C-alpha cells in the first residue's frame, strides 16, 4: 500500500469511476500516480493518455518524491521495446 502526502492526494489517486473504466476518460479523475516511477501527474483529458508530472501536492503543498524514471532506465527495465506508460503499469 502506497503512502501519499495527504488524505486528499490518496483519495484522488485511488478514485474509481463507475462510468469510465479508463481514468483518462473520466473528467473527475485529476491526478494519477505511477508506483513504478514514483511519479504523480495531472491527467490531461484530450482523448489520449497525456499527463504532466507534478512536483508538489496541489492540496497540501508537500514536495512529492523524486521520480525513479532515470534509475529505471539505467537498470534497463524498459528494454523489452514496449516503452513506458506512467499510469498504466504492468
């Protein structure tokens, strides 16, 4: 179980929508979290799966953890050629 900076952040990254199985399709889902990369991001609802990484919590202002993305690439975790999608971890 992930520990987030505040209750508002936890509630937002765990939000589930009955009408939209894909968080990127739901206008009520605002923030996503990638445990693989330890990244938080604002979901961009433009019909795709775009997002913008954030460094501070929009609710409590806490500095969010540093991303592991560079470390993951150094370990060769994405070497299978599929690329990475931050909020669609396998």
